[in-house]
C-alpha cells in the first residue's frame, strides 16, 4: 500500500509551534516565546512537507480552501449560464431553416419549396391560435396563408433586404 501523501493529524511533539502564528504547545518560563499558547497543534503533511498548525490557523486554511472552491464553482456556473442563455432566447422567435435568420413582423422573404418554386412572402406574425400557426402574406398571390413552424424548415428561406426609398 502506498503511503498517504496528504494527512492531517494531531501534533505529538512536546515542543512545537504553529508555522503561521507561532502559537506554541508548551509553557514558556523564559518569556522569550512569541505567540499564544495553543491547547492543541496539528500536523498537516503534504508530500514531504510537514506544517504545524494551531486550531485557528487550520480554520483559516479551511476557509481559504472553501472560498477557492466557491469561486471556482461560481465561475463554472457563469460559464454554463452564458452557454445556455443565447439558445434559450433564440427559441422564442420563429427561425428560418438555417436557424440563423430570425423573421420579424414585416420582414419580406422568399421561400423555395422542395419543387423549386419560389414565392415572396411578408411576415405578418405568429397568430395566437392553439395550433401556433404563423401568418404570412403571399406577395405573389396577395393572399394570407397560415403555416406551421415546420413550413420554414421545409423551405429555403431568404430574407429580402429592403432598399431605403
Ligand atoms: Zn496558528
């Protein structure tokens, strides 16, 4: 079995002090000792390194690690949110077959069906019907037509850029 390279145990040395705040586990009669007196010291082994820590500094270390973990979690969440948001809002608008062109009310476009016939249409809008149909004005026949979202996927849609008059 391989030796554990990361351990935390109670410090068993009679004379030791915290590596961070110098809190010591012994009474000093010399008055030359710095740092408070600690009830207990811990030994944190990381690889070949051994750190002696008091309760307080161990807590601080834990807090530091937790904050690091939280910050990493926050960053990950932000990334996920940024990835999700554009696709969610794009779904709310009617899309052309390529998923790029968004047709707004008033947009004029040509649609070529599978037979290669092309008609000009003007987007009237999504009707509030329980079928979720979209109203279009066929500019070639000057008649209203109601289509399903699927209609756009079955045709080649090309938006007509209106020229300024
Ligand atoms: Zn300490």
